[in-house]
C-alpha cells in the first residue's frame, strides 16, 4: 500500500474513495483519538496550562489498527475536517503515530477541502500542506477553557445550589442571557390597546378589509373598549370612498447562504429540530458530498460552484430566471 488517508468517519471515507481510486486506502479514526482524562483535571496550571492527553480505552483498538496501516504506507494523508477540531484531530493522530515510531514528519501531508466533490478533493491532494499549529493551539485553548470552567465551577454549584448541576464556558453565558431576558419579560408592564378592522364591499361586490390607522389625520391610538366602541360607532355611520389606488412591483431577494447559526435557526423554526439534530443531519449531508462544510460563519460561495449553478438554471429554466451578475453576500 502506497497511500493511506485518514478521515473521521466511515461515510466520509466511502465518499472520498469514489474520487481517489484504488491507489489509496481510507481509514476512519471515528473522531478524536486523544483527549483530556475523564476522571481527573488533566491541565497543568503551573506549566502554561499544558493539557495532559490520553487515549480513551474505547479508542485503543482503533489506534493500533491505524498505526499498523501507517507502517505499511509510503505516504500518509490527514484529511480531517477543515476547522480547528479537524486540525486538532490530525495533530493528535500524528502524535500518536509518532509515539509508536511508525512514521516521521516528512511522510505526512495535511489535505483540506470545504466540499466533498471530485474537483475540490483533487485540488486538495494536489496542494497539501503541513498541520497548522495556530489552529491546533486555538482548539487546545478552547478545550482547556472548557475543562477549567467546568471542573472549577460545577462543584461550587453542587455545594451552593443543587447537586448534579453543571457550569460551562458556553452554557453559563447562554444561561445568563436567558435569565436577563426573562427578567425583562417579568418587569414589562403590559398596556391595553385595540385595533379596528373594517370589512368593505365595493360596486363589484368583492369584499376587502381595511385597517384603521388614522383619525382626523392623527395616528389611531385606542386604549380601551370604551374608546373602541365609540370609534366603531362613528365608522358605522360613515361613508367610504377610495381616494387613491397605488400599484407597485414587489421584489423579494433571496436569502444569503446558510452559516452555522442561520442553518440552525431555520431548522428550528421550520422543522422543529434541535441544534444537535441539525448538526448531525448536516454532518451526514457533508460527508456524502451534498453540502459544503457546515461549521462556518462565511456566506461566500466557491466560484466554480456558482458557475455550475448558473449553467444549470439557464439550461433548466431559461435566461429569464438568471440574474445578469452573480450575487455576492457580506456577513
């Protein structure tokens, strides 16, 4: 075997295998192969907050298989996801393999792609790089912060509030936002107001409705039923005349491509999905090559993808459905 490619999941491995061919063997690491220990703090606060990494028991068999395959390969490609978690997985894989003395630095390549298509994968393998240390350190900082906040604050909650409660770098901030918003809601003093809608019928016997917005050229502000009854009484005696009809074209612009947060919001509003369920579904779609990488705050689209979509629209629906220029969005 000449070329070994390591990815996170079997689905991603199968999809990549369709593009790479028989000269490449693909293996899934099933996520992280090293992590902070579960039963202890695992961070040396006296030594620049250095994390202590261990191989979980359930990953030992997988790690042994990976190192065995690596020993038989001439070239190693680390094709984990293109974010800090993916970079950290690649770095930890390399460290585990190096510790077992199965490969040297010069033998590995890091390949990154944001969509699992033939063109994107081919380009990534034609332009490999080394592991990005800054991304790895960013992931380590996040992981260590999670451990610091969780391990230090959770026991305090058990002691002062209630057992089995947890604190976290993200969840505690989110909880504070929820509490602040709830306090605003509780402090809000509701004010009674009324609206009036009139059903009218013209000469053509077609009924339509109109909302009262002004009374004597002033904004209609009706604060109680008594005021509402008076307005309704006056309207029932009134004569109605259409003063002006305005017709105008309405133009609706398409929404920008999804970011992680807007995708989660849309899935929640339209499908009732939790954030976790949305990300799980998106991960499967990405691994099958159906969407671009889903963890992003960018709304930019690859030029090749835009060109392909425009050709499809023109061929399928005609030029009338195609804008003269491609639309670009900003965050």
